[in-house]
C-alpha cells in the first residue's frame, strides 16, 4: 500500500499567544495511486459552532507529500471538530471520509484517516450519517478514528 501523509497547519486566529499543548494532528493515508487514481485531496475542518475551512492539495506525484495537518482549537479546548478528507481525480470526487474528533485539553493527539479503494464513491452506508472505512465497513463518524498521543515525526 502506498502511504500518503497529507495536511496543513491550521492555527485558529482566536488562539492565545501563550504556548498551548492542545493539538490534533491528522494524517490522511490512501491505497489509491497518485496521480493515476488520485490527484487532489481537499481537507475540510468544521469545528463545533465555527466556520468551515477547506484546504486543497494538488498531487502531481508522490513527492508532493508528506504534509501534516495540525489543528489547534480557537477558544475552549473541549471543542469537537469534523475533519473531512475528499479525494479527487481531476474535477471528479472519487472518495471521501469524515471523522468527528475531540481535542484533549493540554495534550497533543494524532489520528490517521484512510481514503480507501473499498470506499470509492458512491458508497451505500446506511444510515447516511455513517462513513465508509477501509475494508468497506460503515460506521458512525465518531468511530472512524481513535486518537493516540502525538509522536513527533523525524523530519530528516
């Protein structure tokens, strides 16, 4: 399986100037080929009660990655957030996944989402609020990922 680690640094404007350890780090993985089967990923962050933010990542080849998605809360760190990764081939949406995750106040946590071949559009998850995960199973978006303590990645 070819791994792609994607993301963007998102710093909420409402964050205080103090150093706060509250952080979520998202990784997006895929078993699709870049750029033959997947040449763009959009990552949308939708915090509870806040405005959505979407960042686009054109993928010309595997050298366009890795990129890390780090999310800091703006305000109350007991905030939940929906993170949606959408994979495109040209203008065609081919796969997506949404995970609902929560910040843990004072902790850096990470999780991995998978844009899987098993979940190519359209999926038939029932109820429609469920999300397809690798293996083709449908689960509630609160069960898509589990966060673990964030481990600093070697950038060499």
